[in-house]
């Protein structure tokens, strides 16, 4: 078979569930779950950068080069926290705007 045709068939096979939109609610919940996991990781990372900058600032001992480096870490940590907080808010906004429920948080009964 032609390699181009095989690629088209493979892509169409993978894209078919998305085109059917059979389970859009679960797809959006999965995406927001992954996004929130990534956001939480990056929030922790930004917090660690911020705290590392504070530690470097405290231990600089009056050296202006070390103080400038510590300020840079502190500023980037604050920027990271602000950006990731904003991304978290945007993800939640779109989730609410699309009317997606939060998933099934109840205990299953048998």
C-alpha cells in the first residue's frame, strides 16, 4: 500500500472518536484533570524557586551579586505563581462555561 494512504487511514482511525463526540464530557474531564495535575506540579515548582530565592537572599551576606541573583529567583518564582494561578482560573472558567460537571465523586454502591 501507499505510505501516504496508510498514514491517512491511521490518522482517521485515531481521530474518529474525537469526530464522533460520543463522550465529550469525559474528554473534557480528562483534559482538565491532566491540566490541573500539571498546574499543581508547576505551582509547587514555582513555590520552590521562590523559597530558594529567599534562602539565597538570606545567605547572601551582603554580596551584591548574590543578592541580585536571589532577587531574580524570587521574581521568577512570583511570576510563575501568578501565571499558574491564572491558568488554573482559566481552566476552571472554561470547565464551568462548557457546563461540565466535576466527574463522579460519589462512592460506588454495588
